């Protein structure tokens, strides 16, 4: 299985490390990044061949990782599909809903394996949260309070000026960061029926909103709020807090997206809290599968199985994001999804 990479930045490097950690039997074929220093550092670390174009990477691989800034995703995915190559694409799929729709349409009946980087779907903490909420004993979801905050990632360890450029990123904190949240919110709490949102722009970057507050109405009757912020507190690189109230259970995830803690309390029970290895053990005891996402992608390609989460999952998250933006543009009107 020959794996090629377009984009050798933060997330491209992350995937290469995850892939190595998974033990998947892959050949590192080509890597391209117009930032030659990054391309060569990636090539040195992995053994991949440094390429002079995206097409050269595509031609030499069986599966392509698209890890560039967002505006390049669609063109590179189309290039991969035209060459009959399987594709892992980072989120967001595109800078807008039209692009994401075209990409999902392209892959849906292509016979190619496709996966997206909606990584929270693979987090032990979020998997446990979802499992607890889904238990029949918890009852229906009544309300959720979801907060996601991060320092604006044009600085610090991200240091990516493209996140301040709407032509490359599409928009700000909601699309670039909280598309993860919209996806996991619906996955955990049920189908979203409508949204109403307000947004603000403190940093003055054109088209890059940095504060979004959304109220959500779920199809099953529950309601919730979601807040997404890009601030300047460099001590807070990325933190989420998700508190779900069900009819007979309270569940909260705090601090670390991957290892919690997750706490819960049920009617007639005692509060329980797990974090780190204890949290992973709790997942295992519940039979929750936690495969390495990159290793799993390669297994799907090898076995010819559909991968997950796929482009249609990402398209739904884009649909939610688009509804939030339309509501915010109207000053908060409810938008049906
Ligand atoms: N799943 C996640 O949790 C997660 C985390 C971070 C980033 N991302 C997503 O991954 C993508 C990249 O983000 P990043 O943090 O790695 O950014 P980055 O700035 O660290 O790296 C992006 C790289 O893409 C390169 N590039 C641009 N156009 C290219 C092209 N045509 N071919 C090859 N390389 C090209 C740039 O030179 C740069 O080195 C974005 O879409 C971002 O939203 C996802």
C-alpha cells in the first residue's frame, strides 16, 4: 500500500506519526509541499520521496492524504479521484457548502475509500460521552451546553497565517475549528432540526469570525447552546467542555478532548469520574472500539471496506455550519437544517 501526502505541515506530520504508530504496512511514496523545507523535513522523517508537484504524488500512490490548507482540498481530491486513488482528506472538506457537496457527490459512488479528519469521532472521551448519553437508562437528551475555545491559531504552535485569510480558510472559528463540534454534537445528542446564531469579529480579519454563539433545537425536542471562540490566551491552545443533561442522567466532558475527565451521575446513583487510562479502561469494558484512525483507513483500503467517518459525514457537518452562518448573517433568525 503506497501512501502519498500533499501538505507536510502540522496535520500532515500528525497523520504520518499516527500511521507509523499504527504499524500499518505502508510504503511512504511521495510528499509534496510548496514549502520545500517542510516537504524535505517530512521526507527525511518518513523516507517518502520529495516530489515537485501534487500530480507526481498522486501518480505514485494508492492512497492520498490531503493535508493542505482548506482551499486546496477540493482540487487535490478531484485529482486523486481522476487517477482512481483512495483519499483521506482533512476537515473542513472545503471553504463552503457547495464545494463540500461536490466533493461528497464525487466520492459517494466512486468505489474509492474515503475518510475525513473529524477526529473527535475517534476520541475515547467523546466515545464514552456518546455511549453514556445513548444508554436507555439516561433517557432523552433535554439540553446540552457545548463550549469550544482556542487561541486564534494564526499564532502559537499553529503559526498558520492562512487561517486569517478567508480565501484559504473559508471563514473563522466555526468552520475551521468547530466543524468538529457540530459533527460530534449531532452524533452525541441526536438530529439537529434548527439553529439560531450570532457571530462577532474581534480580531478584524476580513471574513474570519472569532466568536459564535448558537442555540440548537434537536428533532427529538431537546435544546442546546454551542459557543466557539478564538481568543488571545496563548495558555489555552484548544479546550472543550460539553455538559449533557438527559432526563435521568448528567454527563460532562472537560479539559482534554482525548482523555477527559468524563463524569456522570444518574438518578439514584453516585457521581463517577474517569480520566486517562481509567477512561480508556471504561471504554474497553463497554466494548467501545478505539482503532487508530489512520491504521483503520489503511485497513479499509486493503480490505475494500468503507471507511468512517466518510465524506458524507463531513457533508452533514458542513450543512450544519452553513445553517449557522446563514442564521448569524440574518442576525439570529432560526434556520431549519
Ligand atoms: N483534524 C484536525 O483536528 C485538524 C487539526 C489541524 C488542522 N486540520 C486541517 O488540516 C489542514 C491543514 O492544517 P495544518 O494545521 O496542517 O496547516 P499547516 O499550515 O501547518 O500546513 C498546511 C501545509 O499545506 C501546504 N500546502 C498548501 N497548498 C498545498 C498544495 N497545493 N500541495 C501541497 N501542500 C500544500 C502549505 O505549504 C503548508 O505547509 C486544514 O484544512 C486544517 O483545517 C485539521
